[in-house]
């Protein structure tokens, strides 16, 4: 997906660009409203800062909207409700207030792209919580997780971690990717917290998912498709993961 990033703050732009590229986005960065309006190559979504050096970002938003219906997400330090309302009335599809995490921006991009590409009636009728295997469902709209039909109580970051890892089951995610997506790019705390949250998910969702630790790299989430509610096969199949989980439980209680 091609992103036009309009942001005059270089550290913010570079950090956001690196995060988006890491998740497969193609990003073109410009630092002024003039450059944004002069950009001729096609793009799928615009991330637009309002505090530009040459013109007000709201004017850029209005001009871009008059040109077409490409989704526009305002990213701004302006948190005043008036700016939000004006931005949306001028044609912005969403408004994100700084500071923000890369994961939040990606979620907003995906949301506006879904709205920009309406589903068929059959797809809309079939829409609902995402199902992973025979036991686990995640309702991303309501931020609720169910195992065998029963809601599972997850802490906010446990839910964020699960939602992130289940976006691409089977993909190996580095610690850096996970920390940036779930705990924000500016997280300076210990990464040990990631192990604690992984351990909690393993415990609460045993038999439905397996979270494999890859030493020196990160984690890989797999969906258990055998429907073994007792989790016996999970334990037999992944002793390394199981022992890792018990070790992390000790970390969580310490």
C-alpha cells in the first residue's frame, strides 16, 4: 500500500516511515503542503500533519479532497475539538492526535481503507468477529476475545499483543516490531514485559494458540487447529514453548 506522508518534523516522519515500511507499506515523505499538492505519483492514503511550515494543513486537506476521494488521515499535535471537527468537515477520513504509536496509525489506515472499499452485501452479512481455528474468536470492534464461546478476561496490553500477533499467524515477529507496535515506538521500559504478557496469553489461551519463542529474534503465533480443549497435544508438540511459558509465569509473579 502506498502512503503519502506529509510531515515537517523530521524525527517524527523518519520514525513513522520506518515503522510503516517495516510492515510492508511504501512511503513517500514530503515536508511541505506545496510538495504534497505537487506530488504526481499515485498513492492510496495520505497521512497529513496540520502544522506545516508553508501553509495550514487544513487547506491542504481541503485541496486534496477536492481532487479526489483518496483517504486522508490527519496526524496532528492539535488536540482541540474544533480542529478535529474542521478537519473532518473538510474531508479528512480520520484524525490521530500526537503522540501516537505506529500500530495505531496502521490500524487507522486499515480502517479507512476498509471504508473506502465497501464490501458486497454477502461480505457484509458474513462480517463479524475474526475466527482463529475452532476455539478462538476476536471481535476487534468490541475488543473482546472468546474461547469456546466464553469471554476471556485480558489486560489491555494482553489484548493488543494478541490482536497484533493474530494479524499474521505463522509470521515471525521480532521483539522490536512487537514492542514498537504494542508498546509504542517511544517505549523505553524493559522488554521483559513482553515475555510476561506472552506467558499470560499462553496460559489463558492454552490449546487454542501456540506462541513460539525464537531465541534472539522474537515470537511466532500459530493457531492450534486440532480443537484439543485439554491442550495435551499442544504440550506434547511444543515442549520448548510450554517450558518457556512456565518460566515466564515465574517472571510475572516476581
